[in-house]
């Protein structure tokens, strides 16, 4: 079945870049997402990328997609304390019946 | 992005009672809504997919008689946990998709259910 995998933890120094990696197995994935979850809150859609794109940049966020290797990454430039959260990678197919499949989430912590 | 609200944000109930959680899309019409359950330090587990005006589609292992889902309008879906037990304590999150094949799916803030 479909599977999305992420490392569980990442610690970076404030001001450095954070890179969160994700791999997925479904070759028919059409949309790939990054969501952010702060403690006790729901999920905030950060950004998404179509499977026919290699890169998408949005302010401090850069998403890279290697479709051949089924590898997705999220780079956060100039990481701030407010970026501390759990980041979920997710994917889904194109059809209206397709469901989002989430990774386990990566907990990003920021060191002063 | 579009806004999805949930009510209540927290609920504590006694074992055996039923609890209703509401999910609303505030500034858009959602043909499809989803209900997820999240255990501490874990990812989201899809419970069911709800389409307006039709019966919800439940994921394998989710009891449809225990978790009643009603999607009465394009902006409202409800999840009722019937005869709640302590093992039902969890964080319940709803989500709404802008359109059937829409790429964007937005999530509510979640409801923390604690069953004593």
C-alpha cells in the first residue's frame, strides 16, 4: 500500500536552514504537501507541489521534488523559534476519491 | 487559505455518554469532508470520508455505529462518538476539500476528547 516516511526529529540552530526530508512509495501521487502542526492545534497547509514540478519556492520555504527517487524535501531558510512544530509530509492522487496519506511527522526543534 | 472551524475545542465526558463534534467550512462550500483521529505523538489516521447528502465512507477498522458522521450541508459535518469509552480519548481533526478533485485540503483546529 501507499506509504510516506519521514525522520521523527530534527534539531537546528536558530538562523540556520532546516531541511526536512520525506520519501513516498505511490508512483501515482499527484499532489505532495507539507503541513505544519503546532502543539494542540490542527494542521496548517504550508505549501504543496504538483508531481510535474521539481521545485517550488514561497518566501522562506523551498520544496524540492525528485520524482524518480520519490523524495520530497522542505527547506526552511533562516529558521526561527516560531518554526518549532511538527511538519507532516503528505501525498495524494488526482481523483476526487483519492485520500491524503500522511507521514509520521518530523518534530523540528530550534536551538538558540 | 480557507478556514475550517471545529466545536468544541475540548470536551470531557463520562464513560457511556455521547459526544457530538461539529466541523464547519466558514468561507467555502466543501463537497467532501474528512475526519481524522490523532493519538499523542503520532500521525493522523483517517477515520471516514464524508460527502454532502450521502453516507460516509469509513476506513477499515472504524466502527460506523460508534462514530456517526452526518454531512447535512456543504458547510457542516458532524461526528458523534456514541457511548464513549476512555479508549476513545483522542484528538479529532476534521478537514474539508474545496472541490472533489481540488488540490487544497484545509484542516480544522481539532477537538480534544477526554473520556473519564
